[in-house]
C-alpha cells in the first residue's frame, strides 16, 4: 500500500516521504480500515511514541497520523461491535503505525460508527480536537450549566471544539486568541472575546473553569482568575502554578467510542462543526504536513475520493 513514512527521528519532517509500505494485518480485537480521510498533529514527530512501540522498541520506518475516517475492510480474531463494510472514524493508538496510509490496523474499541450523512473529511477532523474538548470539559472539568469557562485559543483546533461544546452545554464562554480570530470565536459561540496582546486577562473576573492549551505565562495569569472550587484543565503538561482553592488537571486525550458517537451526533444536528482549513491528497501529504504558510483550521488528507 501507499503510505507516508518517516524513518529518521533526527531528520524529522525532512525525512518524511510517500512510499510503498507493508499492508498491516488486523490482530485480535483489531479492524483493518480502508482509509478515506486522515488527520494528523504536526508536533507528533517530537513524540517518543512515534518512533517506538509500547515496549519502547524501535519501530521505524513509522507511519504518522492518528485520526481516521474510513470503511472496515477486515476484522481481527475476536473483534466484535463492528462489521466489514461499515463506515467508522476514530483515534489510532499512539504507539502503532498511523493513518496517513491507504490502510490502518486499529483496535476496534478506538472506533465509532460514522453516520452516512457525515463526510469522511469531517469525520477525520473530529477525534483529537473533539475528544480533547469533551474530556477536558465533561470528564475532568465536570462542567455544569451556568458556569463560566475561559477558553484559550478559542478559534483553534481544540479551542473551537471547547467553545462550541461549552456553549451548547449551557456555559458562559469567554474565548481568547489573536485579534483576527475574534469574529470566528464569537461565531462559534463565545459570549466574549479577549486578545491577550491588547487586553488584560485580569479584567475578565472570576471563572469556574479554565481550558488551557498553551501553558507558560498564559496559564499562570489564568490561575489567578479561577474562583474558589474552580478548575484548571490543561493539555500543556504539568502546570507550574496551581489555584489556591481549586483543582488542576493535566491530561492526555484517550479514544472513547461513546464520546465519539456523541460528537458525531452533534455534527449531524448542526450543534458542532469542525474548522477545516486545507484538504490535500495523500500524494501531497508531505507538503501539507510541512506548510510554508500558516493554515487557519485543520488540515485533512483525503486518501480516497
């Protein structure tokens, strides 16, 4: 099969190429997915799991990309809950070959059915950003109706999902970002927008939940805004500063079939949309992974038409 492979950690993105790669096999409880669309995170070449398996052994050349939408083409031994020919989408394991390929072997539990009226391109844009937002808000943040949420990067990949899901759940949403993102953030559901380069975060007042994606100084400033009993949720690593009377939760997103299904249903009913900035073919995936100019929105690789 054709796949994007990387073989040299030192070379990083410069060592990425489109090549022939062995067709994966569906092991026990796996499915083999015919990939129609794939999503990726540009920073994944810096992750140790891109280069090693679960036991820490070298697995180069490896295939990057961890978001997938496609069709089940084979079932591994003992696999249940999915069937051959079924449309699916989900999140591939970090320590196995990924989704920038014509086929990927993935644990069945990491996938959910993709409704027929949701395009594969949209399905591939949901897993990382959507699950991160869902888990940060509802699993770790325990968001309640009427609470105030401060969302950093409110128009970005994760932030746009957080903004929409929090607004849909009945929260008051304050988004942050660059001045040029104001209109997008408000359109997505933010009640207020703050540009930290021009406005002071201290003017916001108390919030119940901060969803942090940056860490650093932005995170430190945000801690002082959290009301007693509030929560800082971050995906930027262990925080240096913690609220005096509240919780701090640092987490890594996990695959979850039920949550994926919840996201797909919200897309179907117009309650959630992804921000896709670029759609490229597998032949052009290397260039799309390494853009010259900043792409506003998610880049998706369309593997099949």
